[in-house]
């Protein structure tokens, strides 16, 4: 094998195996949603949260994880921040790591549900 081919092979392995994957890692961008109406917890957000968050074994208040079963319990969490960023918004809308990827498929959040929660957050968590 020629030296040029060996060098090219090494470059391809390093670039493809290390550099390229690193360049694909980035912070998620908050989805752009047109919030043309005010979303309330009782009318829309509650159903999404109950289905995707507040079920047995997760945010049900029974397993040492924050209780999302009702607005009063959830509201204490809604105002929590980490590094001056709203934790609920960060986890659900921006990073989209909640609900986690290992949940049963029937608990996965849909794009429509994500839009509902995004608008609810943008209108300051209306009860």
C-alpha cells in the first residue's frame, strides 16, 4: 500500500470516527410553534402531562420523582430553574429528553402534544 493511501485511510478513520460525530452534537433548538391561542392546563396541557409524564412509575408523586398529577403539585416544579433556565421547558421542549427515550411507545410525546406544551409554557403556564 502506498504512503498516500495509508495516510488517507488514517485521515478517513479519524475524521469519520471522531471529528464528524462531534460536529453533529449540538444543543437542540426550541421548536418554532405558532401559538395563536392561550393554552390552559385544565383544558389541554393536563391531558398531555397525564399521558406522557404523570403515570405510575414516573411523575406520579409515589416514586420520589416530582408529582405532576395536578396543577398545584406541578406548579412548584414549573418554576424550578437550573443555570437560570426553566427546567420543565428545557427538559420537555428544548432538550426533548423528557419523556425519556426508554419509555413505552404509548407514552411517547407527539409533535402535536409538544406544540401544546410549548404554547402552554409560552403563555406562562396558565392554570
